[in-house]
C-alpha cells in the first residue's frame, strides 16, 4: 500500500468511531476522518462475532486486498477504519469491491474523476 500506513492505536480507533463519518454496506462499515497529514492511515477490525480466527483472518485479507486495489482512487489525508461484516468472509469479491467504492463515495473519499 503505497500511500497508507497501518492504524494501530486504540484511542485513534475510538476517536474515529465517535467523531468520524461512517457509511454502512453489506460487506463492510467504513469510518473516515481527516488526519491532517498527506497520507492515509488504515485500520481493519474484525469482531469475534464473525466466527473463528481463520474466518476473521480471511475477512481481513479480503478487505486489505480490496483497499489495496482501490487505494489510488482515494483522496489522501484520511484515517480510515473498515469494520468487517459477515458477508466479507465469503461473499462475491467483485461485489465487495463495488460496495466498498460506494461507501467511499458516500464519505466523499474518492478523487474527482478527470474526463
């Protein structure tokens, strides 16, 4: 991930949940907030309700890949937390990407398309 660093601090996650904007989709919930830097920070959350560790890790890998493939389309300077939902484990990957981009569009995270 070229312009993104991991987000790991618990207080940053909590601040995003409390003060960030969110968009809910079938596969993921995306929280975003400006961070005042020229790069993005990404956090991925998979709760125990999703299932066993192998399922949570699969959801994390799929979310990370979805983000990586679409990273160049996102604006920079945001903290982004993606919370997995159960469909992220084994739902259709293309549909998951489209859903992620819809959530990003709702949060105005997508760069302006140049004609």
